[in-house]
C-alpha cells in the first residue's frame, strides 16, 4: 500500500474527519457531515466521541480517536443497540449522487460567526508550512501530531553530529536536506545507480536566521572534491564504530560508502563550511513523486521544449503543472538546461523547490484538511530524520519555528566552485576559495542574503558598538587562547602570531577547549574593554564575538579567546562580509523563473 493510501479503509478518508471551527480557528473532530457534537449523532454512526479538539490537540482521547482506534477496529458502545461500523471516529464518504450535508449544525435562528480573517490565517499558516517537498513533513504542523505519522517516520541516531534539542531559541537553525540515489519503490528501477546504498546525490543546507526573519538554502554539489572527516556511526547493538575519514573524494561519498550514515554527511558539511548542522532530513526518488502528487502538482516553466531520453522528461515550452514521474524527471534531468551539467540541474531543483514552497503556502493548500493530511502522510512516510526531530510532535514544533520565515526572504544559492584543475576533461569541481569563504562567513555570522528589516539589526549595532572606543597597547593585552575549532594546533599558532607579529607577549596557549564551538568568542570583564577592543582589531573579530561580563577582573586575570570553526589561520580576519559578492548565484523563493 502506498503512502497516500495508508490509513484508509472501506472508502473512508481520515482527513475528512476534521473540520475547521470558525470560532476557535482549530480543527475539530466531526463524526458526520452535519458537524454536530452531540453524543446522539455519534451513537447513530456506531462510534465513540473522542475527547479531542483536532489535529493540534494534545489530549489522549484525541490521539486515540485519530489513530489507535482506527488500527484496532470497531469501537464498542454498549448503549447502542444498532449495528457497529468498522472504522470508528471517521466520517464515511457520501455517494456521489447523495445529498450534500451542512458543515455546521448550529441551532435554528443562530448563525455561525466567522473568525476574523487575520486570526484564521495565522492558525493556518503554522499548520501550512515553510519548506518544499522534503520539508513538507514540517509544513503540515498540527497534523504531524498524529500518532499515525509517528509510525511513518524513520530515524537515525547521529550522536554528537546533531542537536539533541529541536531548536535553540537564541541561535540559528541549520538543517541538512539530503536526496539519495537509492532505488526504492515501484517504478524507480531506471533511476540512479543500480545497487546503490544511497549516496548524497542532492544536498541543501537550510540555514534559518536566529531571529527567524530570513533563510538561506545552500546547495552543495555532489561532485565537489572534498575531505571527509572521521565519523562515529551507531551499530545495531548500540555500540559505536568510527569510520575513518578519507581525502580528496566526491562529496556524495559522505553517505553510504564504508557504512557512513547521514551524521557523517553532517560532519562533512561542517568540515567544508564551518557551520554546525543541527538536523538532517533525507528522502529518495519516491519522495519527489509522492509529495508532488500529494500537493496537487508543482508549477514549472520551460523556456524551451524538453525531450530528454535519460530522465524521460518530454514537455513542450511554457508553463506546466507536474507531479509523479514528470516531477522526478524534471529534478533529475541534467542534459536539458544550461551547460548540461550538475550545476545547472541544481538550479532547476532550486526552482522546483521554490515553486513547491509557493504552492504549499497558497490558500488552496492551507485551507484543505484533505490535502494537508495527504501531505503529512506522504511526507512522514518518505522522510528519514535524526532522532532529535524524530517524532511528529518534534516536527510540528520545528514547523512552527520555521514558519516564521517569510517566503520572500528565502534565498537559494550554490557553493561557489571551479572545474577541477587536476582533470583534463573536468567532471568534478573544487571550491572557489575567495567566493566560497565569503559566503560561508556570511552564513556563520548569520548575515541575510536578502535585505531584511528586523530587531536583529539593532542588536548587531549594539554588539558592534563594543568594538568602538580606546584600545590598550599590545604589551598590556593579557589573553588565554583555547582551540575549539577544527584547525589542529590553532591555539599554539595564534599565540605565536600574537607574540611575534603583534607584540602581545602576555598571551598563553591553553590547548583544546572543553568542547567544540562553531564561532570564535572573546570573553572579557568590563575593566578589560580596552584590551578586548585591541585584540578584536588584531584578530578581525566581529562584534558578535564580544562577550562582555558583568564583574571586573581582579589582579592578573586574563581574557579568554576561544577559537571556533570560523577560524582559518592566524592573521586571517574572522569577520565575514556584510554583503554577498555580486557574482554569486542567487534565486529568491518568492519569484518564479523559467528553466533555460
């Protein structure tokens, strides 16, 4: 049984049991078309009345009514002498020729008051969603609380590679979206590599800003030559196995090869970008087909007709609504657009996902309980996620957080790369350091790629003010240096540079920090502010790195400099650019584009 058919029996659609209550803005369980709450109406249908307010309800009765009873079979009601039905707590479909029932059974003489439009929209928005086909599991918010959806999800424990919390309130959220080339599901025999264990074929690092006003979706080419670090993989017996790293291989080998799981891919992304990934979401070919169908099709635009024998895409020029096999063919074609390479396919995939975002935020999707149910069922069936977000409730919590991002402030971009100079006929790519480093630094500094008005700008100005003022002489700067980043020997190298090149003789190497950190920080006391400003100027520290204490230092107490993943080398400024370089490819999720 496919994902869209799961949960149905005898012509009954689980989504049909939920009706939007205009008074509260919540979905509520209705056992018949009249929408009545009376016990008599439920008794007539041979079903119990669960104590539930709808998909977002937390009561045990609501969960049992929505899923457990549906799995157990007939519900018992000893007071009802009438015939019992096989699917309790659900509303059977009416015959096509039968009468159309009312959605409300308000008493005569009383008219149902409609909820204010703004309030209703707010409720639906968090239920509706934010990201595209792989994030549709998040996008259906309240519906993901169903116990049924918990059973759909597959999870992987990535250990320290991820975040045990769903999200941290005062920090950005970084989610790695992975599309694998694994051939699973009926009709996928002709796609991907035969016998593949599932490599990281499509990869997007979705960075949501700390203040939730904007997001950057960074595509990472599968053919990028990189180093894969050592990574820990949990075994079936709960023991851990360290998979040795390897140098100079394609990025897609960070998953599947040598038993590597998605945690290894997360660690590889951190190795490349200096950004700690919180969670991952992984899908295969089936997800594109089933989710594009569940949403009712995705709008695309072709600047020219396409007939690709490899992907089987065959469409004329113009706009199309695609789903299923056509949707998969569209995101997999690499010989139809641009220079017929993987980088051009990435652009097409970004256009597809952006269109999916727009479709899922449309009223047509947000106001349809049936469509939302199909999306949630298809998405959770297709997803493999880390245990940090491995339940429907956790996904719903993350959904509410991500839904704060306005679509117009979601920017798609791709890691800046060059053809591999080691290949006579290049088939792989390598980083373009000046451009890539600038882009990574912006993301680490949580700098938006779009112009956004927010409270964060005021907070940033306040932090930057800590850099202004008098500076102590280098000989008076006293600092202990810890290495919390990924560069071996960084603390020693920095101390040598400070003493020999900058004249900071009172600097001390404290070796490794107690834990790894993503960003470099400088902790100092109020009466050390002039020392902190002097050291920040030498190191090229941003205002966000300044951590001013509340009590003055005593005696010869030193400041504490902890080098993070954003540290590259002694003497290399850590501050990222305020604006993305003009020639870095960008696309906005709010704007439709035609594939060329």
